[in-house]
């Protein structure tokens, strides 16, 4: 493609802020390129983008630079301010916008940032559009810096929260429920505690004091240990932890035990099926889903459809098959009849509602299936060489597959957003898993070069 740079990964553009491609002049070019492609591909919408950001210090200048570029192609950017990524999935089609822009690096540390683009339908920007933007950006001369005013949208977040409340049973109240809510010093720091209090929850908010530099820094869905500790100390009924841009959630029960995405999927699938609301009796999961979950779903008469890792693949499969529920172990859960993307806050509310109707505590979810032991190790690599070109690593993978047979599985893949090789293994024996995982990890370090 005429030497066009590969800018988009599995979840938009992401890098350290201030380094390529997140440098002001290039972000302006990105804004102009994205606007040009959207004008070409979208003909029936107003020339408006709606933009949100998480709490990173770099978010404001990246948003400003993008807006300056978009203005060169005649697109105005409406600013939501600090909000969650999934709020854009709702507001873009609701407001009939041409597209959406989220400035966030999700669960990555504060020095990173990113740009995620949404289609007019509120879905992630199609791969084909991303390729066109990559091509277009190489054709744009250095745009002149010009000051553009970001017009504020004062009602957007309120409208989104009304939508969330409207997805719950009428007049539901969670009065008497005490929850620890860890916002990871991110997008939901002000939003989630306020909404939950409005619904009757006694909220113990942690990780809710962003300063631009502390997002994800030992808090949130990647670090649920603080939530566990406070739940036990305060004798709360459970907790929810979000990542920086709030498209994922990790729950915790009243005993302080973690409920990851697999447990959440199990709960939602079981309850939706009981209510005859599980379209096609199918659930979309990724290759990372625990074998215990897969067996439980099948025992309930639910067909698990399997995709590669990535919430966009889950969303695409749900769209294709007409399903209503899918997600990832990492906490990206999609209630597709409500939104086409993962939404941590929406997921938490839906699960609380299902348990409320059944008068069940959060710990009930852990009784739905028994997890197979699973080990996941990350190997930092200098380059992502195709694994088929690494016979020594392949030999160790084949050995592990042969050793586990039908009682386990092996998954070795590169991260879509970080320079990591992920080695995941499941089976009935933890010591055996550790031995086999260690063999693959050591060989990968030797062959691929650990950083």
C-alpha cells in the first residue's frame, strides 16, 4: 500500500504519548486523514465527530490536535470531556454523528495514550477504513497549526446514564447493597459512584481521584487486590473494578473472591436462558475462555461460538449470528441487544439486576461451574516473528498439546497491543501445566529475545 505505515492495532492506535505516532503534527494529520475517509465513506450524516477521553494528562492536547486536523476536512469535533469508551458506542448513533473518537490507552499505564475510532453505527471503525486512513495520512502535507474550538457537549454523559438506567427493570432499587467500586483513577471516577448511589447502592469508592498520572497505577480491573482487601475490611456485599476507559469489568463477591469475565458470561448466559432471552441459545466467547465454562454452557443447552481474542471479533460474530451475549475472560462483556461493544458499567448493572431478581449474592456466580486450572505467562519479545518460523518453539508447543490431549489445551499467541507473547495452558494438573508452560516460555525467550 505504497509504504503506508501500519498504525492501527487490534484496538486502535496506541503508543507512548509524545512518541510516534502520538506527536502533535502527526495527530493533526491523522485527524485530517480520518475526516477525509469518513467523508468519503459516510454520506448521510452531519459532518460531526463526538470525542471523549480518559483521565490521562496527554488526552487534552491529543484531542485538540485531532480536532485541528479534522477541521481541515470540514468536520467539527464535539467534546464530551472525560467519559468511558462505551458511552461513545451509544451516543454516536443516538446523535446521528458521522463518527466517534476516543482518546485512551485503556488499561495501559499513564504515559501511553491512544486513538480509537467509531463508525456511525457505534461500532469499532472497520479494518478497511483503517487501511484507507493509513494510506491517506501519507498523502497529507504537514498541516498548518490552527486553533480550533472544541465545542462542549453538556448533555451527552447524562443521556448515556439515562440509557443505562433504562436498560434495567422499572423502579429497581439496590438499597441495602454495599459495593466497593474501583474506578482505576480513570473514566468512571466521577460517573460510576454517582450512578450507583442514584440506584440505591451504598458505594465505597476507591481509585477515584485521578490526577492525570495515576490511571491504572495499581488500581482497577488489572489490579483487583485493593478491591478484595477493602471488601473484606468493610464486609461489603461485593465490588466492581473497571479499567481506565471502562470497557471492561472485574467483579468480586462478598468473600473477596474474584469473578472474571468467564464467570460473568456464565451468570448472564444462565439467567438470560432461564428468561428465554438468549437468542439462538448461543454465546460468543474467545479462545481464552476456560474449559470449565465451555462445558457448563453445553450442559445448559447453550452453544459457545469461538472467536480470536479481541472484543471487536466478539462483536462482529454477535452481529453475524444475531446473538445477544458474548465476551472475554478479561472482562469485556457485550450485551449486544443493548450496545455493540463491551461496557463495564452496563455489565455490572445487568449482573446486579439478575442477582437482585433471584435474591442471590454475588458468590452464587462461583457455583455455576468449576474452573479448570489455567496458567498464563507473558514473554516480552523484541519482534513478533511468525511462530511457524520458530520450529524450536513449535516443537515445545506440540509436546505440550500431546501431553495434555483432550483433557487440556494450549494457546500461544502475540498480544495485539503490546510486545508480548502470551502462553496460556489449561488442564487438570497444575504442576504439569507449570512444567509444560515453563518449557515453552524458556524456549521463546531464547528464540525471540526477551526484552
